[in-house]
C-alpha cells in the first residue's frame, strides 16, 4: 500500500498516553499504519490537506444491532419501555432474511462512518429465515470499516418463561456449533485485524444459565471476547432478582462473565458493589446514552465507573431504539447526561471524546486502535471546523461543544472510506433506496 500524508491539521487530538494536542501537524501513513507525526513531513505519496480541520482517532462503537436500521420509529414501539418495545418488534424481526440483514448493516455502517466511526462492534442475536452472521460481516467488508461482530443467541422463548417468541429462539447445541463455525471462518486475532468475532448470548432473560456458562468456556477456549446486555433498566433488575435470586453483577460473576475479555452493554442500574467488581476484574461497559433515554431506562453511572477504573466505551445501540447511528452525536449526549446527573463539571468534551476513541478501543481489546501514535493503525477522522457549526468557537478542538456531526474525511487502515463528506466505497443512494423498499415491504 502506497504511503500518503495528512498535511497541516489545525489540531491533532492524539489520544495517546500523554493526550497530546498538536497544532499545525502532519501525519504520515504507510501500509495502513501511522509512520510519523510531526511538522513539515515529507512523502512520496499523495497529500490530503487538513487546513481548517481537527484530526482525531476514528471513533469506536462498542454496541450496535445493525439489523435494526430497517425498523426505525415503528408505531407501537415509539413510547414503550424495554420489554414492551421488544414485544412490539420481535414479530417484525422474525420476517427478516439474509437480504434484510445485509442491507440494514450497509446502511448502519455507512451512517457510522459518516459520523467518524472506524471500528464497530455488532450484536446479532436472531437469525430468521436463513440469516447468518456472515451477512453483516460481508456488509462491513464491502464498506471498509473495521468490524467486531458477535454471534448472539436467544434460547428461551415465551413458552419457557422467556421474553422472545418461540419462533426466534434456537437450540443451544446448534448455537454453540455455529459460534465455532463463524469464529473459525472469520476471526482474525492478529494486530490490525479487520474482523474479530465475539460470542454474545442476548441477555439473562433470553438464554439459560447453561448457555451463558458454556459460551464463556467456549470463548476462552477460542480466545475471543464475550458480550451481552446487562442491568439495562429496573425491569432487568427485577427479573434477575426474581429468577436468579441475585443482582445482575453477581449473576455475571457466577457464570464466568467478568474479566478483560468481557464487555456488557448498558449497565444503567449497576450499584456500587457491581461497579467495584467490574473495576477489579477490568470488565468493560458499552454505554448507550441515547437508547437509554429513548427507552426511559435511566442515566448510567459513567462518572462513578470511570472514577473506579471500569473500562467504558460508547455504543449507539440499535437504530430501533435510538433511532440514529451517529456516534459523535452519541458522544455529546454521553457528556451532557453526566452533567445532568452530576453537574456541569462532571465530564469535559475531551474526556467524552476519549471514551469514544481509545476508551472504546480498549473495551474491545484493540490497543492498536483508538489513538494517533506511531505504530498504531491508521484509523483517522478529519473534521472540518471552518463551517457554521464551529463559527465563533474559541476552541475548535472542543468538537462536542461546537463542531460538526459529519466527518469530512475518514480513513480505516489507511484506506479512504469517506471523502469530502461522502461515502467513497459504495453507492449510498442506491443502498438507501433498497433499504426503503425493504422497510416498506415489512410495514405492508
């Protein structure tokens, strides 16, 4: 891969260990890796000028359900709490197939890319009508984002006391067998990997204890990460107490679901003891502020988690519960909600951006991403701060206070995915038209 140079950025927010902020800096990229950062660098390749721009590491999305971009703003689910919302959407999702999974993932990933995201996880836990995790993996490869898909599952249907309809649950032996298949086919553990696969039973109210335990054993045997939903709202806590006789944190610990190879989504209702458990074990959290607001779940105690040493990243969650997939807007919401809960000094714009970059990368076990340093992957977002959003700003590097919500240029592994605010790797208008046709068919 030929080298290229990003020239003369107004500010480079490195998110390196020293959190350096460099003025008038260049970034030299070679073979998908950052080769040099400094001033007046030379190159044998093309030059991308960044005058009037702030450059950051690409943002990292630690929780998403990409298939849900086909079911935004569904009537009947717009004003429901989590469990009622799920009961509204499950019958619609049961009519999906491979095409719906693929196209919905294309749209969701394009939306993320335009908001500065270079690495995204995905939690796919239902596989109707021949759908497979491979469908979303193919979509990510086509658009060029770094991807961490997780093979989710539901095994306890309504007839056995679970929440999902029986038509969407799978046999547990088949779930574990397909986890092995997908990992063997797609997981790349190497530095700079474009695809790592995780194992992700959906939630404590949709799978058995046995599956949770077996999933943890399998993941550690295969050297992959574990992911699930946990402690999302008051209903979630009540279910855990009634059915397991303990809080979600203890349930997770008892089944082997704590440690640096585990990250849990939401964690809105973690108490002090659970926060301490996650801090000691370095268990990660995917904070999803907009979805938590939309479903009335509450404000996650992110300030307390960060202060205790819990690894925290950000997630847009599914577009049926957000209903957006804009990660930089999600980052601003994370900052604002901590201020609502704890005061105006509870979280700065720069700390929130740190959570969205190196914080998320660390949660996903990717220290090769999320920071702009020599030797790290060339996952880079270039933000134009010469426009109306930043006009009059005394600190354009404070992007979350006064900055654009659409990236100007985006590079993943040194390859350009967004150029001048447009997706460069696919015909987005054609994909949107296809998505809308599929959504209309589902609504009909």
